[in-house]
C-alpha cells in the first residue's frame, strides 16, 4: 500500500491504535464509539486517497482527514473535560492531531503541484 510509506499515515495509525487501547475500559459506549471512529477515519481516508489515481479524486479523499482530525481533537477535549481522558493524554492527542493536519496540508500541496505540472 502506498500509504505505508507516508509518515502522516504512520502517525495517524499509531494514534488510532492508542485511542483504542486507552478507551478500551470506557463504559460510555456512545462516546467511545465516536472518538474511536474519528481517530480511525484519519489513517483510513489517507490510505483510501493514496490508492486513488493521482488527480482530483485523490485530492478529494485527502480533504477528509483534516476534518476527522478536528472532530477527534474536539472529542478529546470534551473527553478531558468530563474526566474520561487524562489531561496529559488529551494534550498529547490534540497536539498529534494538529501535527497530522499540518502534514496533510503539505501532502496535498505537493500532490496538487505534481498533478498540475
């Protein structure tokens, strides 16, 4: 898979795995489902986008992960506020989500430049 070569995919996949581990014992299944889905959506959409032919379709799929990262960061913050997620963990996850968003912005710019040339 092309995505496995990307550092942004590796970071986001590790984050999703960590979220699953950290929320395994959480009894609020609605919250747990929502935050794990958002975390899982980030690397999943990167993977799907990278398997598309270079061009508009590929870029369209890479539009989704930053939104998922923002959704995940929001849920992380709320989870911290309601004492589901420790403050240190929350801060780390939000920082990682921001890092992923920046990396995706650069990836999209590079792919668009290749497509446009």
